[in-house]
C-alpha cells in the first residue's frame, strides 16, 4: 500500500518532526501521562514494600479471573482500534465504522465490568478507607477507569464523525490520534493489572 | 513491500501473543512458584506485553527515530523519580 495523499499534502511545518502535528501532540501528552502513572505506581511500590504492617494478598481480596477476562476485553478493543485505523488508512469507510463501534462496545464493557467490580468490593466491605491497599487500589484503578471513560466518550465522538464521513479521502489522522490514546490506556492497564492484581 | 509492512503488521498475531501471555501470567500466579521468581516473571511478562502494544499497535516500530526519542525521553526520568523517592523513604 502506498502512503495516502494526505501525508504528501502535509504542510511544510508538519514535516519537521517527521509526523503530523496531531500525532506529535498526542505523544507529548502521553509522555506526560507516563510520568503521571509512574507517580501512582511508584507510590504504590514504595508504600507496599516499604511498609511495616502486613499487606493483604491481592488474590484474597480481588477476583483475578474476572479482571483477567476484563483485561482480555481491553486488549481485544485495542485490536479493533488498530483494525479501524488500518481501515481508515486504506479509506475503507464501512470497516472503519464497524471497528470503531466494536471498540466503543469493548471499552464500555471494560468500564461496566470495573463498575460491577467496585460495587461488589464495596458490598464486601473493601473500601478506599480499608487501609493502604484499599486507598492505593481505588486511586490507581479509579484513575485508569477515568482514562478509559474519557477514551470511550472521545471514541463515541470519533465514531459519530466517522459516520458523517469526516475521515474519508485519506484524512485518517484523527483516528490514528485517538488510537494512540486508546492503546496507551491499554498499555497502562497491562502494567496495573500485573502490579495491583497479580503480584 | 516495506510500505505494505508499514501499513499493516499482523495485528491478529500480536493479539494472539497478548492473549497467550495473559494466560501465562495467570498460570504463573496460580502455579505457586517461589515468591521472587513469580514477581520477576510477572514483571517480565507485563513489560513484554506493553512492548508489543507500543511497537505494533502504537506503530512505534515504524515511526521516525525523532519521535522514538520523544517517547523514550521520560523513561529514565520515571526511573529516577521512583528510585529517588525509594531512597528518600529508606533513609531515616
């Protein structure tokens, strides 16, 4: 496949960084997000391994199989996102819409399962006030869930735009930009799932 | 050929790898290996998965070098952030 016309038609100012400005902007934002999540994960590591009181085994508090399935759902939505991007690049509007819708459903399912998990945990008496583990668990997964929620809302907007034909004719940059955010949120979850649930 | 690879890596293969790695993670947790080995394996698997997402789904493998530097820049800073705080926490 050859590079779409839009890349060749890129204004000279956008050639400096070698990528279109929307993408560069998203990456710079994601880089700041790396620092944000590092602060959360770093605090967790320090609080957990630097403590003097015992830390509950996550496995005994959290439902690992359900969350593993939810992790898998998020990974699947990342694949559908990348499929949507590939469809946008080859100007395949039908598949673009279909894969974007799949991604919205996947992301919304993830948030739904997480909300159910919270309700279940709260009913069991595991609250943000339940010691350091409760506080850090809800802070980290809560901030991540907030990111996914923002992603789903943005993705709905992008899907509406796709249905209006805004990404037709090689104008796929918007899809690529939201895709980068989406994959980043997936990437963060891969790390969080391991650190908070499995270890 | 290069352009074709650039535009469409085998996403289904990456997806399958991520699914398998997630199952391996679960196996490691329930296998009851020594604690230290479990932790090291899980961190290794998580980084492997994260790398797959960044390289293929986020297309870092196919981006210009300059963008790669932008992306890699915060990683040493992130490590410094964590190690400095650990150091401050340990020192009375």
